[in-house]
C-alpha cells in the first residue's frame, strides 16, 4: 500500500493505487501537490499553526510528503483571514476547526456507510459499471453537488436555532454558555448481553432504529439530541413537560415494540454548561444515573423536574431513597398525567 494512502486510512487498490486516486480526485477535485511547509508559506501562517489546524480537523500530520491540495491552502488562508481581521483569536479558530472536523468526520462515515448498499445495488443491477470504484464515482458525481448545498442549508438552519436557544432556553446574562434545561437520558436495557447474540448487521439495524426513532420523537417536541452512544441517547428540552412528552414517546416507539429491547428513561432539570457541542453539569449526571435505577419501560425524574410540572396536570410520587453514584442517597420521583 502506498504510504500516503495507508496513513489516510484509504484502501490499497493496486501497485499504483490508480482507481483509489481517481476516487480521491473525484471527491477532492484536485490532487495533492504541496507539503506542509509549502502550505504554510503560501497561506502566510507558521508551520506550527498549519499543523495545529490540520490536527484539529482530525488528520495525521504529514512531514515532507506532498499530501495537501490547493483547496487546503485556500481553507487555511480563509480561516486565518478572519483571525487576522480580529473577529476571533487563533485558539478560538482552532476550536471551531475541531468542531468542524469532528462533525464532518462522523457525517462522512455516516454517508459512506449509508451509500455502500446503494453501490452494491448498482453493481448488481443494470447500472453496473464493472467495478465498485466506478459505481462509487458515479454516485459521487450525482449526489455530492446537491448534498453540499444541503449541508450549507442545514448548517444555517441549525445555527439560527442555536442562537435562538441562547435566549429561549434562559441563558444567563453573566455567562452565555449556561442555560436552564431539562436533560433526558434514554438507555436500552441489557444491550451488551443482547449484542453478543446478534451479528454485525443486526446490531447496526437495531442501533439505527433506536437512534432514528428517538430523533423523531425529540424533534417533535422541539428538543435536541446532544449525543448518542449506540445504546443510549442524551437529549435536552426547553421545559420539563416537553421532556416528559419525549420520554413517553420513546417508551411508546421503543419499549412497546416487541422487536426492540426495553428502555429506561431519566430526567433531571437545572443549569448546564454548553461547550463544544456538548453539555455538562449535575442534571446531565443525574439523568444518566436515574436510568440505572428506573424500571423497564418506565420514567423517573428528579425533584427539580417534578416541581416544574403543573400540579393541575401531573401528579408525582416519591420512590424509596436509594444510593446514586456521585449524589449519595436520592429519592427519585415517578410522575404521571392526572
């Protein structure tokens, strides 16, 4: 395998790597022609800054190899342009770059794993080109231009929503990173034991169904999924009522489905800190801990969440106190509609 392709995690496609290089070119739209020193010189930044930005994107460093394209130089120059203008400092630019890198890496993996089956279909049918690389290149030509437009559109919509949440979710005037929310944690029961009895395709299908159904329910109530970990999902909502609605919805679409594992849910409310696309704080930890003591296909909440629910619509019942790691003895609360 050619060293540069191996270090980028690309498959070996022959002594010259020609088919793979064609695929690279179809995606990148240019060929590697510069090393790191040349990128730094042409973009007007130091070699150390170039390396920090490249690492922040999530790629290994290349020493003297010509591993960079003209687009890489343009990207570094553009980024440093708004640093030089004073809009942000360099460390902030690195953080933004890291966010882009992590998000795009997951999206790229998601896209490829989703489209692999389509490539197989094309090669098995009338659209066959004679090679998977040929079908992949054809698919890239058809999908990438509109998909890139969709990316920009989705980013703008989510950016507008994120800015709006700073106000709508009660960001503190003294700290715009801190917001008051209800945090939810949904956890599949006995997922590890179950996954040991399934093949890889079955595990993948189960996780995909779980995450997609949770996403649909959370979106319906105006919430937001912060992250998913295969057998669990962390989400936030503006209000406790919305969070309970999400929890009930997840129980209905997951726990009531005989083809899916049971699910446990915990909710906790209070201030959390938003950083790097994630949230941190006691409500996050409490929501996760509550799932460990919840019954199958049941929801339990902390007292803060119970207090936020209107008395005329909800009734709550304190459960026996039990030790919760990191919190000592805690009295979980069961809630139900009147």
